[in-house]
C-alpha cells in the first residue's frame, strides 16, 4: 500500500486494525513514508516498510527497485489503497508476477456529482473506510468495521506533563488549520470558541498545528488564557500522537488531525466549509451530528469541492454560517458523556 497525505494514511489505520483482529494469522506489510510509521506502532502482525521517495525508490527505476524489495518479503497479494500512478505501477508489477491485487475505487464520478454547481446530486457516498474494506474483500478478506478496536491511552512522558501541567479534568484539543483556506474556520470566530471553553478552569485546551505562521497564530490564541496551551513546535510528532490519545474531545477542520484523533478512538467535532462529510471523509466511528457544516440554504452550491481546493466566488465566508456557540455546545455535550 502506498499512501500520501496524513489524513489518507490515518484513515487506513482503523481498517488495518480490524483486519489483524479478524485475520490474526495473516501478516500485513504497510508501505508508506517513514514519517507515518508511528501510526502503525503496536499493531500485531503488521510490518512497516519505509518508502524512500527521494533516493532508492525515486522515479520509475525506483519503483522497480521497490517491487524487487517487496518481492523478497514473499507477498501473496497487493492492496492498493491509494490509486495513484506510483501505486498503480507497483500493483501492475505484482499482477504480472502472478499475485492477486485490488485497487481502491475512489468514487470520482459520485464525488463529481456531489460537488458540481448544476444538477448536484446531494447524497451520502460510501466512506473511505468502506472503500478500503472493499479492497480487502476483493482479495478474499471481508471485513466487519462495526466493532472497532482502539489503542490504549498513551502514558504521557514527564516532558509532556511539564508542558501541559496536571491540573485539569477535561483535555480538549483544537486543530484550527487545514490545507486550504476554504476549510479553515475564521480566526475571530475560533477566538470566541477558545475563549468560551477557557472560561471553565477545569478545561485544559491544547492547540495543534505546524509551521512558523501557524505557530504565531496559535500563540495569539493561547496568550490570554492560563489553561490554553500551544503545543505546536514544542514536542515531536510521536509525542503529539500520545497527547491526542489522551484527549476527551478534538475540535478539527476537515483535515488530517480529525482522522488522527479518530484512529485513536477520540471523539471529534469537525467543521466543514467548502467540503462536506457526504464525500466520504467523515472521521472513523464519528457521528454525523458532530460534523458541523456551512449553511446550504445560504450557500446552495456547497459542497463546492472534495478537498477544498476550488475557489467559488461569494463563498469565502461560508464557514461564518457555523456559529461559535453551536461549536461550543457540541464540545460541551461530548465532554458530559
């Protein structure tokens, strides 16, 4: 399996956990970038193979080397959960060598119908988890995703507890960024959400992000409050995963952080701008009620895009139709459960 963006990789994890539970005698090998290895730590019968895109596995000759490297692992079947040129090449090489293979159907036609401006067909499409499970079914391994397993909460290191402190009852994560601006909740409204949650001294609010500009914005959000902490740039990625596994709830945009929290069994409240959960990217095992979408009565062309990369005139303020008090109420409701 060859995967790219953080959310794409995180979405495979619950499916692979289901697989190893239901087929304990079958060994899985996940092929992905080294950065994503921590996602798969602790999953029994799963081996991680690092894809070296910059040197050994670069270009077409590199894909041939990748195939030869994988052949040494005596792989019987190849599941392509990415369906891009590179994964297709490796999948074809396995097929030519007589191995079974199956490729994820990304449902591009249905997504086109959901996001087009005219003659839109607004309906729920199969989730990516269902699409991934279908790949394994085609290989002879039907999966039941209805009774998921999640890892235990990580034991937080002294370094993390020094950063966040220990004086709290509820731990709330907020990941206010996404790859495209059309999926990012306006900063002034996010400030209202943070301020409302920070009023309760029993809440500890942790802000997640990355990159210099994002860290500066997170600092401005956390500065007025003792119980709001920007963790971006202060801990390693693996420590971030440990911290997320201890959250009571995560507030995220339609982004990778939502899928990371969900793969760890954390309840997630998601905010959707140009995109919509009907495209199949609602985080795993999460309620559609907790996916707060922009108002389609006010913005009838929504969703305008599957990934948020399409700019539609007059729609840049669509997320302002998600009221801060509604966001806060959803989070408080999850905290009471």
